C-alpha cells in the first residue's frame, strides 16, 4: 500500500496562496477526520507551516470496484477535499500543487524532515513541525501501521543526519551569523550586557538567538520607545530612546544595530569615550543597517570588533557551502532509510503470507483430527484408552504440521527478506493462499 503526498510550498506558490491552504493547529485534528472520511483514505497526516502545506496519505484499497486502481482519480479526491475545506476552487490551487507517490513520497517526507527542502537549507525547525503533524494525526486516529512506521523511520533518520553531518551547525542568516561571531569573543553569555538598536525583524531575531545562548541583561533602544518596549518586554529587557545611547554604549559588551536612519547614529567620538569608561574591555559590534548605523572609522579603535552586513554575508556564503556539502551526505543517508522502509514494506507481504499458510495448515489439521476422533468415538466407547489415543493423535498431527510447514516457511521468509515478489507469488499460488486475509 504505497504512500502519497499532495503539497504546496514556498517553491511552488507565493504566500498569498500558501496562507489560503494553511491549517490552524486547533483545527487540524477535525480536518484530518474529515479528510479521511471524505477522500476515502486509510491513513492521513497534515504538515502545515508558513512555508508549506502537505497531506501525507494512503488510499483505501477497497475504495472502488474490485480490481480497479486509478491513482490520478484518488489524488484528485484529496485535491478536491483540500479546495472544499478552504472554500476555494480546485483550479485556484491545482497549478501550485505537487504530488509524490510511492518511493518518491517516502524520499520527499524524509528530505523535508531533514531540512533538505526548506527555504533555509538545513533549518532545524521543520523537524519539530513534522513531529507535530504526527502527533495531531495520532491523536485524531488517522495514523495506522504504514504511516506510523514511516514517521518513526523519518525521526530516526533526521536524528542521524543531525548527528553525522554538519547540516545544521553553520550560520545562514545575518542574525545567527552575528551571534556565531560573538561566541568567538565571549565564553559566558550570562555575564554579557547586550544592546539592540532598532526594533525590526532582524533585531528581534538576533535578540532571540542571543537569549537562547544565555544573555539575560538586555537593553533595546529605538526611535519609537513604544516599539522598543514591545521587544524589550518579550525578552525581559529594558526599553530606551536613542537619546540614551551614550550611557547605554558604555555598559554594552555586545551591540547589534539595524535602523532605517539615513546617517550613522554612532560615531567614533562616542565610541572613544565609551572605551575609556569601560577601561578598555572588549566590545563586539555588528552593524546590520544599510546605510550604515556606525561610522566605519570605529573599526580603527582598539578593543572594538566591528562587523558590517557585508562581513555577515561572507560568513553566510561560506557556511552555505558547508551546508550544501553536508546536504549531499544527508541525501545518501535519506536513500538508505528509504530502502529500509521499502524492505519493511516488502516484509509485510511475507508475514501475511506466513500467517495465511499457518492458518490454512492449522485448519487442515483440525479438520482431519475432528474426522479421525469422530470415527474413533463411533467405533469405541469413550474410555480412558480412547482419550489417550486422542492425545497421541493430536501430538502426531502437531508434529506432522510443524515438519510440513518448516521448509515452506523458510522459503517464504527468505523471499520476503530479498523482496522476491515473484517467488512469494509462486508460493502463494502453490499453496492456494490469499495473503490479503
């Protein structure tokens, strides 16, 4: 029973389309139940993030007339459900959709979980989002044998990729690159005072990264104090206006600035006074603004490490190359786990065939035993000797059954392990087995 995926992501659709097919976390479980019922699915899960929406599913093999299998029609049912659920026309989203089936679907899901299909190569957040998707589906009761195994295999793979490659270790955003450089100067971030100048998205991201590294003493300075207060409150910091910069700079070990000022807001003179007041303790400064917030001459001062957005881009490009090399290693690991999942799928056919074979043999044994015991009861009275005879006959039947099953069972197991579907078919036909029962 092959896995399929219907999806939309940042490569195939603009945000104006992606936002229309997104699922709120508190609605995913009810949506899953509706999806499984309306699209006639055996199993289903939904991955929904700002950059992608993917439905991972298995169709009900008994959803049409006996013997029919039209994958295109089945995929259309899922697309139709998606459009109707979001009150859209299928033609509005179909041009932006991609579909995977079988091995391609397995490979795609595993690649997604490893960050190989992300907007930022190797980003780690997607694995948590895939785990959330599994949790929602598990709670909704739409996960079964096949998807449960696939998701568990995917989580094992993602852990191995993070452990065995460097795909997530290099900074690939200017904010994270800034924090990475700061770690080369400060060993203990808990003793560091950070000053953020500006209150936009880049500053917020940089603050988030530094807080995760242990920074607790935070000041935020902005032209609009109200906006600074919003950001400062999020990180338990203190908000200030730009007029407080001289005093704030003297206290700051790390300064990250990103404003929309058309002229520099920190000059060489202010920094010279700050260095004297700090008794020449090192300062790490990152100017992420264009035009620059900090005069270039500040870089000439001793005890000051000044980096610009261009310096960050150099770090990012170098690290992207490292991630791309790591991604090639990760792809090899993905291929290995795809094969493991395929081997497991093939093993299911031999397991079900073995069960059918054993069931058939047991049924034959019971029928023959019943026939013999019946004849004995007719010919003899029920005494202790007759009971002993019945016990001996049962033992004989069991031993004969085990010996009869031994070699065929070995052949079935071997064919399953080797994915030898032709041999499994021959064995099934030979013994008149129906491995779907």
